[in-house]
C-alpha cells in the first residue's frame, strides 16, 4: 500500500508540474498535498501510538499546506507549480531529521568470556 501511495502522489505532482489536462490531475495532486507532509510529520512522531500519530500527521499536513499557501499569497508569489514545489521542499525538510536520527533498536552486545 505504501508503494501505491507513493505512486499516486508522484503522479499527482508530475501532472500538476507538467500542466497536463487530465481528470486524474486534481485528485492525485490533492493526495500528494496531504500525503507528502503527513508522511514527513508521521516519521518524526515515533513515540506515539498509531492512531494518535495518524491524526497528528494529517493535522500537521493541513497546517503545512495552509501556511505555505498563506505565505505565498502574502508575498504575491502564488502559483500552482510553486505551491507543489514548496510543499515538496517543506516535506523533505520535515523528513530529514527522522532520516538522520539513529535507529533506536537493540544493539548487539559482544559476549565476553
């Protein structure tokens, strides 16, 4: 399911950036605008239970989208391509700390005799 979600989001971003007239453009782009920041926020929230993590991730995604749109409108630089690019860049910035963080799994101990 994760691969399908990445594929749908990627198709949405490409269709919007390439300005392709397709009936799939709007739903796939909307999916990208919600899923990309939500996955980035969810990756940072490892300590929460899954339901809470999902709710907070979707709320964070909505906040990222709304703040991006508000900032672009206030600066008079709004465009569809710019919005998609800005949300993708912010999602990547939100994902980087989770990727850099060391995994918290068990470490293997060496056995001493």
